[in-house]
């Protein structure tokens, strides 16, 4: 393989990677196609260049073992073809994360990914706020319902999108602003705009996880504690302002209805889905019912909950860990927990040693908040949601590698010493 060919392959994969935040806005198919193409280009590079050292990374070994288990459990699925199709194609996400860490994201391309994410996130947040006040967004999308916004999307997932990308973007921007005199207001402005947009979107779990991520930021990163706490205080003030004004319905949903939902969670629709997922997994604790088989299993007598639980069935049980248990059994769940522990143990050790630079803490918090076990979630294996997670995870792995090697993302530029003028005779 000639060097020029490999350079072109790498450049194409890099441009696709940094454009994924935009592709996610364009649609599920565009985002999944971009990520899948990156994985294919990475495999072509490895085959032609003989570059296979990344296979020995501990996290990939664990993930590969899980992938094999998912294929094995496909033999016992209720719908074998669906289970095999879901399990086999899951490998593309593992390859993408390995490519991001090993082949794609160096200092220059991490900065480019950060820049594209910040700009896209700001535009999406502004579009969502515009939709709230104007009734439609710039693309003509109306409100999805009296309590849910869509922003530039066709379905109400704009809050989830902003929440998942907020911390990699804002904390990475803070690292840059710390070296650029007078630029620290940019990440604070971005954080405030996105938090407001998530609040107005009506997506309760996205808003809760946004606040939770800010709290974690204040606890872990002392240098940003004041900014995080000021943002939280600003959210409280905005809540009062909007409650007095035209957003009483939004405040009612985001706070009062959320508190009531938590108090009666097990009897809510999400509570029924969680209970149904546990029941489905308990019926087949070793193999599970197979990937993408939850909807088939949950309505079957002896496997799912009784018909009196009206909300017992959906594409997935709306919790990542219950989804793993229901569809891949106890071995699959334990394997996934081991994989998550492998990721965060390494990042935690590197982060503590490097004193948690913002460009590492951001994607680490983004991945951690996504994997928070007590959240109601979208399907872990569905295309759009999976792309958002593996983008942030690949970002985190690449940043951890750079921090481990002592390669900062931003470097303070030193001014060249001025040569004193030679006095004239």
C-alpha cells in the first residue's frame, strides 16, 4: 500500500468523523452511513498496511468477546434473523471507536472535531429557542406537541442531542479559552444557551442529565466550579422568569411533573417497561431473548408481563442495562459492565495524573452521563443513538491517549522576544 493512498484513506475518514455532529442533524441514515464508512476505511487501512496493534487493547478484547457472545445468543433468539442482523452489525461501532483512538483523532483533528461540534451545537440550540418563541424553526418544523420541541429534527430528540454533546464541546472550549485571553465567556455562553434550549425542549431526562453533568463538573474540576455553579444558578433564575412568563407548562413538565413521575415511577409507563425488561430477562437469564427481540418477547405469555400492564412493550425497555439483561442475558450484562469499567478505569487513572484537562474531562463526562444507570434511555443499539454514543466514546479514548502521551490539545503560544533597537550613532 503506497503512503499516498493511506494518507487519502485517512483524510477521508477524518473528514467524515469530524462531520458526524452535522450528519446526526441531517438524519439517522446519514449519521450511520458516515460512521460505517469510517469503519470500512479503517479496516481497508489495517489490511493493506498490516496495522493490527490496536486489537490488543484491553477494552477491544472485552468488546470483541461480548460481540462473539451476542452472535452465540442469536441461535436462541425468538427471531434469529433479527438477532443476528443486530449483533453482526454492532462490530461497526467497535471498529469506529478503535479507529478514532488509534488512527484518526490526533491534536489537529480533535481541535477540528471540537470546532465543528461547538458551531453545530450552538446553531441547533439557537434554532430550538427560535422554534419555542416563533412556533417553527428555521427549517419550518413546528412544535411536535404542546410540550415538546424538535429543533431542526423531525422528532423530539433535540434535547438528547444537545445534552450528549454539551460537555465535550463546552469543556474543550474552556480549555482553549483558558489560553486565549478574554475568551472564557464563550464556553459559558455556549453552556447557558444549550441548557436553556434543553429546558425548553421539554425532554425531562435530557434536562436532568444536563444538570447532573454540571454538578459532576463542579465536583471533579475545581477550576471550573464557579462557572458550573453560576450556570446552575442561572438555570434557577431562568426557571422563575419563564414560570412567571409564558412557560408555566414547560416548568410544570420539567420540574413538577418530573418530581411526581419519580415518586410514582414503578407505576408509570417507563416503570412498566423496566419491569417488563427484568421479567423478559428473567425468563431466559443465560442467553436472553436475542438482540432486537424485546418487542417480540414482551407480549408472549410466560415471558413478558401480563396484559394488564398496557405499557409493557416497546422496541426496548428504555434502560441500557435492562436492555442488555433482557436481550443478552446475565453474561451479556456482566460483559458490558466489565467493558464500561475498563473504559473508565483507564480514563480515571490518566485523568487524575494529567489533572483533568477540559478536553479530556468533557468527553469523559459525556460518556459517563450517557451510561448513567438510573436514567430512562433510548435504545443502546439503535442507529442514531448509537452513533452519538460511539462518537463521544471515540473522542474520549483519543483524548485519553493524548493525555497519556503528554500531548496537550492546546499549547500556550509564546511571544518571540523582541530584539532591542540598535541606537543610532
